[in-house]
C-alpha cells in the first residue's frame, strides 16, 4: 500500500512538471527574454521593465501602451493591423509570464492566424468584422477554448482539452476578438491569491513580494504588465475585484445573468447558492463599459438560458448623488492607506456637492457568515475527489474547505432561506437610507505580502446579495511617511489584528489604492455612470 501511495504522489508531480515544461516551451525563442536582460530577483517593480529594457521596439511599446478603445478605433480604420497588434501583445504577454508567472496556456499560432484573417476580411470588404475587430483579449483559465486545457489549478484536469468554446468566447470571437493566452488561477479558483500546485505562484508586477490577488490574479498581473489590453475574469467572492485592486485596475462584478457563463469550467459544478459571474478587467473604466455594452448588445440570452433578456440601457444619473460610506465592515478595519483613501475621496465627493452619509454595517457580518457556509456546503468533497485522482495534496490555504462538514439537503434549504431573508433586510436598509450607491474598501488592504491574504468580507457580501460592484483605482498611492500604523488602533477581532499588524508601509510604499462602488442588483449601467461621477469628483 505504501508503494502505491508513493507512485500516486509522483503521478501528480510528473503531470505538473510536464505542464510547466509545455507552457515554457510554448514561448517562441524570439520572445524568450535573454538571460542577461532579466531583472534580478531583488528588483521588485518589473511593470516598468518593458519600457526601460530596450528589448521592445518603439512600435511594440506604443501598441501595448494604448487602451482597448484606442486600439479598436485604429484597428477598424486600418491604421493598425490586427497581426501587428496581436504579435506585440503576444510578446509582451510572454515577457509578463517570464517575470510574474501569470499564464496558464498560450495559443500564439492560433492568435496570429486569427489576426491575419481579420486583416484579410477588412482589406476585402472595407468593414471590420465586429465591434472587437482584431483586438487581442486574454481569458482566465476557466473559460473553455476548444483544444486547450482548462486546468483551474488542479492536476487532474491536465491533458483534458475543451471540446468546444465557451459561449462567451464564441460571442467575443464573432465580434472580432483574437484569443492568444489564458491566465493562471489558484487551486479550484478558491484562494485569495493566485497559487496552485501545478504552476506555482503568480506575483504582482508592481511589487513581486506582494500578491496580484485571486482568483483572477493571472489576469490582473498580465494587464498590469500591459500584456493584455482587456481581460476576462470571474468572481464568486471577490475574484475580479480583489486582483484589480491589488494592481490598480478597473473591473466590474456584474449581477448574475448579465453576461453568459455557459460551458465554462467550474471548480464547484452545481453549486448555485452563491452564483459565480464573469466580467472585464482593464486599465480604464471606459474599456470596462465598452466591453460590457458589446457583450449585452450581442443578446447572450439567446445562447445561454441563464442570461436575462435585458438590453444595455442608456441611463442618466443625478448630478449630485447620495452615497453611503462603509468605513469598515464590523469585522476588519482597513489598513491606514485604505482608510486615508476613503477619507480623501469622501471629502472630494462632498466638495463636488454629493451627499455623503455613513453606512450601517449591522448586516455585514451575517453576510460574510452566509458566504463562508455556502461555499463549503459540500464539505470539500468535489475538490477532494479531484485531488484524489492524482494524489495531489490539499493546499494549506484551502483549510476552510477541507475542515467543513457537508450539509444535508434540509440544512442547505434552510441556509438558502436564511440568505433570502438577508437579501430582503439589506434591500430594506438600502431603501430606508435612500442611497444611490455604497462606497467602501475593495479589501481591508491595498494588497498584501505573498502568502498573507486574509478576509474577503468587503467583496464577498455583495456576491451573496448579487449586487454589481466596480473596483476602481483612486489615483492615490501608499505613502510610507503618511500611512503609518495607527498607535491608537483597536482591533475588531483576530483577522483585524493580524491584517493591521502585518501591514508594512515600507513594503507597500508607492502601491496603488483602490476602492469599491456598489449599486442595486442589475444596475450595471447606472453603476458605471455613477463611477464616472465619482472619478470626476476625484479629478
């Protein structure tokens, strides 16, 4: 029996080693960074390396520094070819992976062939194929691409390529998009950092000692390196917003049913008490809105039975908003830079004439409790069975899954009834306050040192509510001379004490600070318009 266990253990290790080698070998020699040009391990900020290394041409840097909206305009007019744009992003994505370990799959040849087809079609007809004509788009690993693995950080899925494209992939390809890479995720997409036994850890290019977040941390790392103009991730408890906040990017967590999710790989198939959604990550709010409108305008409800037939609606929001500020969630106080950002943004909102009130956090702890109980309702059985296939060990970060007890059908129904009551009480609180939106931290911190992620209450409660939320960079950065630990700080509990004790203003110096804006369910258009108002006030 002992020998069998040893052989099984080697099985997952060999699978993982082969996968890593295959991924490394998929990067063409011309896009492999010469060893003498690689930044030393002691260089923490590698986001600036492409522009300063001399390894990229001026044209490649110019292309990869543009927003998705700018690129689409130039692609549609023929000012840029899709092949040139795709090759530039392929090279920059390859560099990003070599510096941050952010990719899970590459399909460079497929991408270049698609790009050439886009260029040929434009030359022949004079018209772009669709609103995303020729634009390279990166995908989180869970989105199925025909003939490509969707490993989602689990060795049992290695060598199990998708038989067909995800519905969202089909929709985006019909709109003219080009797919060239998929990005890494944590094991089962259930860790707040991007780390798994197959591919290892993805790091934050702004500071490689810190996390790029999870579970869409491969996307955030890639986009922060400008290796993608627009990426698609997923969110079940903050998996879009936390990575975007770690790297100073924009993202939208939509309500369930606005964007299609058919034929994607789920780590918890059948788990529908807490619904996973997908959405864009980009360097500008305009790109997030552009993508969202394109997807909804394609009428995804005709292809995905779980999509709601709600067209993209033009909205006008009041010039002066009524915004509730959540200073803390009753569980963890934000670290000094996040608290400062909240104060400064709130002051600017008031100066711009917006009405600001304090949000009552009475329901936040209950929301977090519901989140954690729903996400482990199967007692970790699904993940355990997958890991057992190859003898892969549980990662320590998933202790809460492994330690959970499976709920009975009756217990699950009771939990879902409790969730519905919670949603009703929260809606009543919102209506009584008469607010347009909630402004709050995306996380209790701007980011954390690798391996020290804790607490997803600021994002996850809004998943329980299914409220749309935008994480946005405030334009502020951590300042070690200002954002020092507060000597009068009183912790709200063990997680609060650990997070604030581990906060290191010297390590975080210069890192971006993000906040989160939340709207009512299915108000994505209004939320994005309100976020523009907030950014106008911030200046």
